[in-house]
């Protein structure tokens, strides 16, 4: 009964915790959720877990066992970090196996609860540490398998993984992968640790790697290979931490540090306006699509909420075809079709979002608890031959037009077209720029040839944007901007939005990661200045890298910016302030 009361107190009053030295009150330390095991029909955990968090400067909160997803969601949304603790066996059905005779009895409610916690925390990028069963759960949740019983399924073992000695006594050596998170956390390549398990990781989950092994090659540690904040260890660092082992205390200091950064990022996003300036999600808007539900697409309202994003551009992309009358009209019709799809999605989710047209709309909608969708046209081919279409699309909410795509068109030359048609902006293109300036529509130079870029700066009376382009100095690609272009764009008051397309960031596209993106972003800030850079993902149109592959992952960029020493003022500029300033200047007549 006392344990149940303790759990209720921790759940309802998360800032009240109990340590070995008595009650303490924490109001500002990161809140670390600690999962529970399920003995004798109540939620419980060993105090070694909570005490280890307290010693590291965090505030532990026990997460009661329940299958109620609304309750778990409410708790998860409060957390800054999470620890999945040790416990009983995991049902083999979760990794498509039948139980063997030596398997222990699985706790079906406990498994549902733990797997739900992992998925919810991963969706929000909450820093996560799995210990013993917790490590195994992470592996299973992401598609890996387990040895159900090491002695019977791994007969070559020379180690007693279920040691008889107390947990504070180390009994075997774990070899660590050099350069891995665990090696960096501990500053070691070997750990002398405890062992209290009969199950273990067998096939590591996709997107993870083994980073620690016992001498018999049984995996003892895993971590994400995709730069997500997820780590797991098979041994029990919390027991050794409470026993006074400073090496194992580093695990909890590391988690609390990551949780503190995550907490700061969440708090900053409450106060700033954030906007992603390019996605191609409208291409997916068929009869069955609903942007209000969490789906495989990179952009949706639930993921925006998880990643703390306030606004997003939905681009009406049209494929370049022949520039004759018939095909040009088809392009116009296609833009109209995409616009109808955008308005339909907003209408069926009108309690959660709205169309935005001005910078003030974003702040207004955020205050109302709604997400903002802005509209752009990607490829000026979509205006057809009639310049009056620009004003018509403006009335329908279009606030920027990307002058071209991957081929030359009636307006200008493209960076990806091997032929030169206009040597920059065409005579028709000059009229387009003039009309966009008159109407207050931003000119987007992503995809434009360098000759087009320089002509546009010359002919436009308003600042110009590049809605989704990165840095040529980091990786030379025709879609990236040179340092000379970045400086010129800044000198004209414009903004360049760093892009998350893998092939623009890394010569080996499949290896592109959040770290690569940060290298581009940091270089662009250094060259153009903090007032002239932002973020444009190109999600659902080729964007997405390891560590940032959907709206829910945007919080990871903010965490990285904090780790690089950027202030909240800087982050506010990068996440939307710079772009919204340009939008306001362009829309001011």
C-alpha cells in the first residue's frame, strides 16, 4: 500500500521525489520518467533507479503501468527523458517467435505498457535509456530479436549472465566499441560490470548497432545509428551508481544532460514562432488522406505537435513539361487541383489548423492552439502563359513562387538543366518578377541557375528567398548556394533556408545525417549571418536524413543548436524570425 501511495504521489505531483536523504523539492531540473515493473498487481521500481537520477541532477517520476494511451500520452508529454528499467521476460510473439520451455512467464500488460512508452518517447525524440529488460524492449520495439534463454540457446557462453553475487559486485568484462556513445560517456573501452539476465539481444534492430559485448560475444549495449537519442545497456549501472561507482554514474549524468537540453528546446518552442518553408505533401492528398492523423508521410498535424512546429509551407509542385499552350494550361490546372486538396485538408481539420497568409497569422493561430499552413507554388511553369494567374493564385493564398524546377521554363534557367535558354531571367520572367513584387509574393530562387539568381537580385525591388537550398562550400551540388550567393542574398535582405535533402548534403546520399545538415546550416549562418538563414525541409519531396526525417524530428535541430551555443534569440531567428521578416517586407506596399 505504501508503494502504491508513493507511485500516486510521484504521478500527480511530479516535482515531489523521495531520495535516500529524505524528501526533496525540484522545480527546474529535467523530469525523467522511470518505467515500472508489475509484481503483485501494482506498479513499482527499485529506488536505485530514482536515486541515480537524483544524484545526476534530475527529477524522477514513476510512470504507472496502464494500457490507457491517453494517460500515457499526458505523462509522456511532460517528460524530458525516460529510463526503461529491468524486469521480467518479454513475450516472444513481439519478435515473431514461439516461447521455448526455458522462457519465463511474460507480463502482457507490462509489455503493452513498455512498448507504448518506447514508441511515444521515440516519436517525440525524448532522450531514452533502456536498462536490462529496457534495452531488450528497445531492440524488440524497433524490429530486433532476443535470445529467449542464453544458457539453452547460446551454449557456447562462458559467462554466468545471471550472477549469484549481489548487483553491486562486478563479475564480468564488457568490451565497448571505440567512438560509440557508451565509450564516450564512460571514457572507457572496457567496463567491469554486473550481469543479471537470462535473455539478451540476438539480432539487433534496424537503425541500431551493438556497441558493447561480453567476452562470449553476447550483446551488452546498443545505440541508434540514425542519431536519435536512444541508448540501451544490458547490465545495471544504477546499482553500481548507488554503490558509489563514479564510472556508472556517468550514464545518468549523460541522460540528465540530454534531457536538460531537450527541456530547454521544448520551452523555447513555446515562446518562438517556427516555420518549415518547403514541403511537397500536397502530392499525397488523395481521397483517403487526412493530414490530421499520424501517418507514414513526413508531414502531418500530430508530427508537427510532437516536433513543436508552428507552421509549414505546402508547395503546389508541377512537373516541367513542354512550354506550349496546351501543356502550360495543364500545369495551371494542376496547381488549381493541388490548391483544392490543400483547402480540403484544412477544412476537415479546421479545429486544429488554418491557412495562413501573413506573418501575423502565424502568431495568431499559435495563440489559438492551431497550426498554420502557408501555400507556395514550386515551379513558375504553374502560372502558365497568362501573367494574370499570379494575382488569381495570390487571392487563393499563394505567398511565394519558386521560379523554376529542374528544367528551364518560360521564366528562367534552372540550375539542373544542362542547356542554357535565357542566360538567366527571360523577358516574360522580368514581368513575372515585377508582378510578384507588386502583389507581395516572395520570389523563391531554389532550383534557379546562378545566372537566374543574379538577374533576380537585379530586377527584384524586394528581398528574395531560397526556400530549400544548402551550402555549396560544404558539398558542391547544383542545388546548393555558393558563399558568394549567400552573401549577396543577405546583402539584399533575403533569407536562405537550409534543406534536408540527403543528396544535397552528402556525396553518399544514404549516409546523410542530421550532423551533415548542421554542418551546412552552421556554414550558412557563418557566411550569410544569423539574420539571413532558416530551415526548409523538402519533406515528402525527397527531404529527410538520419536524425531528422519528419516534422516530429525538428526538435532535434533545436537541441543541436543549443548544444552549439546558440541563444534563444538566435534560435528564434533561424526557426522563423528571419523568414517572417522577409515575408513582411515583401508584403508591405
